[in-house]
């Protein structure tokens, strides 16, 4: 930590700060300038008391942390990119992973036809929400346990692995029994109790970035999962809320590059929630590959016009097939393969 003292502070008041730094367990080293003094506080910021409380002293101008607050997720702590093994499907290595399926599980026919179509096109993981976080309580809330059962039926028939959202701590046990990856949605990214309960299952967890979440907050949310003993975390950029109205959210592709630099965890991009428009999904996929993402999560529906949720952003089977063909050139150019 670096503590900056206000200009022209008398020596006795500087000494007060130095004494407080020692008291809080750090080794203080003061650098006295002509007008201004800076105190370097040596110590492990991860285990010691945070010195930001020193801002309460009137002679302190600023307290700046030197260490990153996230430790286990950082590339500093783990140079190699992590590979998360989802029951035999590796995510984060040279292979690129496609997760696709409907926004919501609506019926057996809807789910099974979609599962077959996305598998044929090259997906290895089936998405489908059984518990849906809807803005309005009057909108379709998902089929719940019946949705989980249908996901199991689709898995049995196709061999696709399953990713589905856990909305609440109450659902962790039965969602974990049906899913290969637990999805934590954008509205729950900082629901720390939920993160801890999901971590305890030991299952791979895909952590979406929150609607208005900074990258450091997103990484700190992932840190909750790793620090509770579960290293199998996938980060997912799914667009953030901005002033723009042409798209539902602003897909932050720079965040993908930053997350890859800052962290060793695999990064997935969700262009469907990321823009909210089916016509943009394919080009955003190209962008995600170019930025170094390790996989994509795409909403696919047999007939998007009839979808019970997120119809405007779901692509149909034809468009998904075309998207996959288009993407293969971009994957090759980036030394990735399906
Ligand atoms: C979804 O994947 O359908 C979803 C609800 O995602 P998010 O949490 O990113 O809004
Ligand atoms: Mn959706």
C-alpha cells in the first residue's frame, strides 16, 4: 500500500500515520519530499488489515493498493492458461468450444430438435434455461424441474453436455445433479452466497459478467469460487449496460482480451445476450474468436418468432449452421479448432 500525505503536513502528524501503519501490521517506510511525504507500507495486503481506512485521518490524501485484490484467478499466480474439463470436453486449451441451444427450455420437442441441430452443426454443449431470471414476474419463468428433466433426456439422446442457470441457493442441489456446467447469470454475479454454494458442488461454473460490473469486480466474484476450493471456473462476457440503444447490451470485446491477460481462466463470449439481435450474432462470434475467447454461448431456437423468451436474439437452425461454417475460417486463422 502507498499512503500519500497532504502537502505541508507537520512532522508530528506524519508520525501519527506512520505509527498507525505499524499498529495495523505493516512495515512503514517514509519518503520525505520538500512539500509532500509518501509512506510505503510493506506487508501482504491479502492477509493484513486494509489500510484504506487511513483515509479517515485528515492528513492522508490518498491510499493506493499495490497488489491486485484477486489472487487465485490472476495470471500472476498461474502463468499457464487453465483448462476446465467438463466431463471429457476440455475448455481453455487449443480446442474452441461451442455451447448452443434455446434461451429457455420450452418443450421436449423444442429442446430435442434443437439439441440434434446444434450437435450436427458442431456444438458439444447444450444450453437451455430451466430457471429463468425475467425482468417482469408476468413473463415466462421457465419450466423448473421439468426443464431439468428434459435437459437430461436431450443429454441421454445426443451425448451433449448440459449448461443451465442456477437462480437461487435453494436450487443448487437439483440443478447440479442435472447440469455439467452451472451457469451463474448476470443478475447474480455478485450474489456471493450463491457463488459459494455453487463452488461447493465442485462442478464447473460459468460466471457471467454482471450488467454493470467492472472487470475487477467480475474477477473478484470468480475469486470467491476459487477461494472456496473450486478451480473450474469459466468467465463469460455477455455485454454490459451502456447508453447505446441499437443493441440490448454493449458486448465488451475488450473485456475478453483483458480477462485473458489478467486471468488464467477460460473466457466464453455470449453474443446473444451481448447484442440482443439475431442479425449481429454471427459477426460478433468472429470478433470473439479474434479477441482470444475460448468458446461461445449461442441461443438457438427452432422458430425464434415463437420463443417464450429472448426471441429477437435467437438464431434458427439454418442461421446457426451458416454461422458455424463462417466461423471455421476464423478459427483456423486463430489456430483454434472445434
Ligand atoms: C441467458 O443466458 O439466457 C441469460 C439469462 O443470460 P444473462 O444472465 O447473461 O442475462
Ligand atoms: Mn436468454
